[in-house]
């Protein structure tokens, strides 16, 4: 059986899961003794634990990916054009195109696949940093909460920028071939 994991999945799930695990150690070091022991076992070359950790990190990243996919677009999605929204709404909400328009444009513009993957990574990191912010607040680590909230805002605007590029390329691709 040939099993290949695309680089996109490694970056978007495994990377996010590893970063989340490392940040969790900083937020709550007292309750991360299992994670610390696992990292110590990896450093001591315990092969069975080394084998399990990437799968666990991938699962965490996959869970964050699904949460981001379900919540992020529901919260920030708008069908209204920017001239129909107020200033605050224009800063927060993201203007999307239909999935059918994306599929039609993707056939004509292969860069949309790359932009879509970059958007997904920014979206996942946005959600991950806001989850870490909430966890920091719960653990009364306000400095970390501010740090994670700042990173969440940064990656939110990165995701918004990617969506803007995607929308422009969809509009351009569909305009060219009408």
C-alpha cells in the first residue's frame, strides 16, 4: 500500500499541531508533564513514543483545521459588497465568492490552488492563536493572552488578504473567459 501525505497536509495540520503543543507547554507547564515526558523520551530515542507524537500533533492540527473551517468562514463570511457595509464591517468581514465561481476560475488559473492553501494556513493559525489566547486567559497568563491575541489578529488580516487576492483572481478569470 502506497501512502503519501501531501506537503500541504504536513504544513497545515502537523505544523499547527506541533506549534499548538509547544505553546500549551508555555501556558500550563504544570499540567503538561505528559507532553514534557514524551518530548524527553523522544530526546532519549524511545522509538514507540517518537512514533506516536507526530500522529497526536497531526490530530491536534486536523482538529484545529476543522474548527477553523467550520467557524471562521461562518463568522466572517459576507455576501454583501464592500460599498454596502459600514466601516467596521468592512474591516472585519471578508467578501467571498461562491464555491462554483472558485471551481470555474480554478480551471483557468492554477495559482488559485496555491493561494487557497496559503489562506487555509493563515485561517488555521488565526484560530489556533485565538484558542491559545482563551487558554491563556483561563490560566491567568495575561501576557501570553495578549501575545496570542496579537498573533491571531495578525494572521486574521493575513487570511483576509489571501481571500482578497483569491476573489480578485476569481473575478479576473471569470471576466476573461465570459
